[in-house]
């Protein structure tokens, strides 16, 4: 049972002045020792510390042994008022699902990495603690580990010799934001404005880290300077490390002073502009959390959205306008905001700011980290900044940060600070935008003189740009408008095409008038501004009937110049339309049409020698001694934009084509160094499709796994083996997914990706009843597995009978995460 709101309130009322002195020993591979001294004051009575599944433990309260432990909680009964000290000396097991002290052995060099990459309800799997946000505490850490390792944590290292690593005491932080990362990391360290900084990655990613080090440092410094300028509170911690850690369950995590980052952001092979934008966005996102989440933290999980919406808004905004990554907002509009609209139409939607009582326990809090809290919250905050003005917004935020520094605060606290900073009715705005789910519709109509009129169907005030175009889509002009109950006519634009919310300032469904819609359908890809195209791609594909969707995609995709928009349109078509909204019979023709739209440009990746790419990759060797044939001599250079577009289309082709000969030629040309260079990612996509088409057998896949040699190669091979169109291959993959208790979350996900091939419906659809039966058991392994089990829902068009089976399964008592994901799947298919 997770902590309830009632319990958290009672504990916060009786406990204060908490501190932790933590000593971890990770030298054994069998399990680890966690010894913590918890000091606190109390008004007296009964309370408890959380500690999840200790293998063994000794506990003393003020020096006297206590023994009441149920596997989750250590009871502290009959406390006298005043100061107390509890010492918990425990042995715990390592985990491989990220939910505890995670271990990872690198297949490249057999090096071991150990990390506590924590979060909601996970710190109690590492040490005994009061695991709630509003009992912030200073944490002092010491670690015993391999003396050759690097050990990183929130505080600055102050001692390291003979395998003993000690860290400076942190300021008060929520214990879920504690972090430790240990192993033979490669590091790039420097100081900026007097703050020690570092980037770190596994030793076998040394070349990749060195390749990108200059850029990573530059973005870090630019963001740091920017926040130093806009926030009046100084940077709150003593150091700032960023660590690429293996098998992180999230994109990144805002641990104070030591951010953990998912390794997919340090790719092998090419780094595309989209990769760079996303990484800069994440750097800016996590750094903004140092103030908003870490310096000032929520009281309870209902306000977790506020952290994430604020950081998501800052991340995209700062990457685009401060760090110099033009096009970051284009990717938000094209690849993130459509998910928020979809989420806002499901039965599971909720107000951006839920009521406190709607989050009765920590387990419910875990469901808040969704597209509403990130992408919709980001869009809504952008509308707030547009509506309030940036200066007033920041004045309110700064007053809030200063008032609650190193403490906890609620949405109401922020609103009162914004209210004081602005003449506008911030509370009324929040009631409409934050306290209600759903969104308005903004329509274009025409009066009898062909004058465009913009109207709102809904309740919220909006401020956004309306753009006008000639009938052949040449830009005419922009106008910023406020839209509420009264229609806004544009007499100066009679007869022209108009696009409301052209730069995505607000969050609303857009319905164009028939003339504008027809012009856009014919010429979308010719519009000059990629941000307007991103908004329009998202608008015209939103719930378009299948035939119209495919027609638009196949006509516009070959002309769309932006690799970001090509990728987003393809992902949306393959993941949303083909897998969820077509009938089974419509799938083959749709895949063929998509492949045909990708082909001309993707075919440009021909196996002809290309001297501009420099000497062959075989001349470069990795310092780890493992040759990486995909690495070119100057991999820090982005491919030219046209090249990136060809890669985006090649990815689309590799997911849809039935032309196995072409895919095999790609592999051969890559392997034999004839100028074509497939990035590991695209190579594995190609291998999986070949396997799916029956054109690559188990031995061929195994050869590819050995050729790659990394953890990514292991996962790629698992997915390819599961994708083979043969009943025995499917049965073997299914058995590993469902009957092997040692299968990791990542391997399970890779197997599921290969297993549910949309081209093999006849072979895999019969597994639906077995999936519905086993998923609740898999979900019981933990929250990471629960999410993976839910996301392993068949990624296929389902028949009415099959959908009825899913609905029938929902009548059972299901883990909340699984129920939520299944209901979302059903809602996304209507
Ligand atoms: Zn965040």
C-alpha cells in the first residue's frame, strides 16, 4: 500500500527538522548494505519510516532496538515529544527495473554500474526514510565502492580514497530527489561562474561523450547564465553534474545538483538536428527544475504537474530562444502537442491542476506524469505567459521562489504571487484553464462578403496570432487577437485563407473553413514557415478520416522540407492511424502507400561511394577496443538537412516496405563500407523489418547482435527475433516475455515491439486473450513493469469481437496503471 494523503498530512504535522546520514556499501554484487541515521523532532505519538523489502535489518530508536517491520514500514510507536534518532542498518537486493538500487553490466566491457535513480515511492527501496515531498531534509552521503570508480551524488564530493567516497551535506531536499550513480564513468569536468560542473557517461560511451562535450558544455553554460539572469534566487546547490545513466526509466530526472539523463540522448552514429534540439530542451528543462521543484517543492503529488508544466515550457522556450536551437518549438507542435489533444479527449483526462483530494495516495500520484501534465500544461503556461506578459509572469514566479525557498508550496501560493504581480484576473484564468479538463474549439467561418470570422466554442479566454494567406498560400499578414465570447471578423482579409493560432500560442481544437481547409490540403508543404506547417500538419491530421489522412500524407510528405515534420507525420500515421484506427483489411494497402511516399527520397541513400563523407569508418577504432563500423571520422558534423530528411524517409521506408532486396542492399553497403552509413538505430530498424518479412533468420540476427556488441544491439536482436513470421518464433518470444521471471523491463519492451507486428495480424492476434490474462500478473512485479505490461497492448487494428474482449477484461480488479493504459487504448481507437 502506498502512502495516503491522510497519512502524509498527519506525519507532516508531527515531524520536523528531519536529516539523513546515509552510508551505502555497494562492493558486493549479491546485495548492498544501507545504513541510515534519521534524526528528527516530533510533537509526540505514533509514526513510521518506509523501507521496502529489506532482506535483513537492525533498527534502534534512541539506542534501543525495535523490531516492528512488515516489509514496507518500520513502526515508531509512542514517541515522546522532542528530538529522536533512529538508526536502520539493512541489507537489500539490487534491482534491474530501475526501482531501487539498479545494477547494469555493460556487455561491451563487462564493467558494472550501480545507481539509485529514484522518484515517487522509490527512495524507500534504497534507505529508510519519511518518503513524502514536504518532509524535506538535508542528506549526508558516504559510499563504499570499487576504489577505481567514480561516484556521483547531489552534493559535492569532499573525500575519496581507498574506496570510500564522501559528499557534502545537501540543503533540505525532498528525499525522492536523492541520487547516487557509481561506476567507471568517463567524465568531462569544469567550473562555470564558480560552480563545479560535469558531464559523465559509461566508459564504453567515451567517444560519444568526447564528440559532444563542447556542445553539452556550451548549452549547459548558456542555460545556466539565462536562469541566473531571470531568477532572482541564486543557483541553490553546490555543484551541477549531468550523468548519462544506463537504463533510466525516464528521459531525465531533476536530482538537485546531479541530473540523470537517458542514454538515448547520447546516440552512437549521427547526431541529427532533432537529437540536438531534444537534448538542449531536456538540459534546459532539468536545469529549470533546480529552482522549480528542487528549491521550491510541492507539498503533495497533485501539484507535480506544476513542476513538469513549468519545466516543459522553459525547456522548449529556452532551447529555442536562448540556446540557439531554432525549430525546437516546431517539434513541440508537431510531435508533443498532438498527444496532449488526444489525452484530453480520453475518459482519463483530468484538469491540468487536479484537486488535492483527487490524488488520495502516492500510487495515484504516479498517474499524473502524463501528456496532460507535460505537453498540455506547457501549452497552457505558454498561453498564460502570452496573456500576462513575460515580465509580470517572471515577477510572480520570482516572488514565489523567494517566499518558499528550500520549502514547499502549492498552486494557490503561486497564484497569489502572480495575482500580486499582474493587473489581470489570474485566479479567474486559472479556474478556466487549470481547474477544468477539455479544451475549446476555435472556428473560422465566412460572412456573405467572404470575410473570415473567428469564433470560439468554449469558455476560455485566448490570445493568439491569426495569419492570412493568398489562395495559393503566399503569406499576407499576421494579427494578434484576444478571443472570448465575441466573434472577431477580418474584413481586411476578405477572400483570403486564414489560419488561427498559426504559431501555436494557445491550446484549442482548430476548425478551418472549407476554402482554407482545401487550400491547406493542396499546398501544406509549400507554406514557408515550418512552425505554421507544424500547427497545420497537427490540425489536418487530427481525427481525419483514414482515407483523407492517407491522401494528405502521401501527397504532401514528398514535398515537406523539414525532417522534423516528416518524422512526426510518419510516426503519427504509423502509430496512431495504421495501428489503431484502420480495419485489419485496410492495413496492407496503407503500408504500401506510405512506403511509396517515402521511396523516392529514401532511395537517395544508395550504396554509391560518397567522397564527401570522408575515409571509410573502418579506419576509426573505439578506445574501448571494440570497432564501431558506423562511426565516421568527424561524427560531430550533422548531416546536411536534406540528408536528415532522407534519413527520416528511410526510417519510414524501413518500417513499411516489402522490398527485402533493397533493405538487404542497405545492410550490405553499410557493412562493406561502400559509402552508405546506417546509424545503429536505422540499421536495427532495417534488420527488424528484414526479419519481419522472413528475409533474415536467427543466425543472421545473431551475427548482427555480435557485430553490434552493445546493450542496444542486444535489444535490437531481441526485437528482430520476436518479429520473425513464424509460429515458433512467436511462441518463443511470448514465453520469454511472460514466463521468464528474470526478463528485464527493457528486454520485455523490445520483445513486445517485435512480437506485435502489424503485418502479421493472423499470427499474433490469437494471443490477445493470453495477453489480457497475463498482463495483471506481470504488472504486479512493480510500477515500471506495470507500465511496460500496459504498453505491450497489441499494437494492431482489432476487430469488434476483440475490442469486446478488452472491455470485458476491464470489469476485473486491475492495477490502476494497467486499467488506465487499456482504457486509453480503447479511447484512441474510436
Ligand atoms: Zn521534469
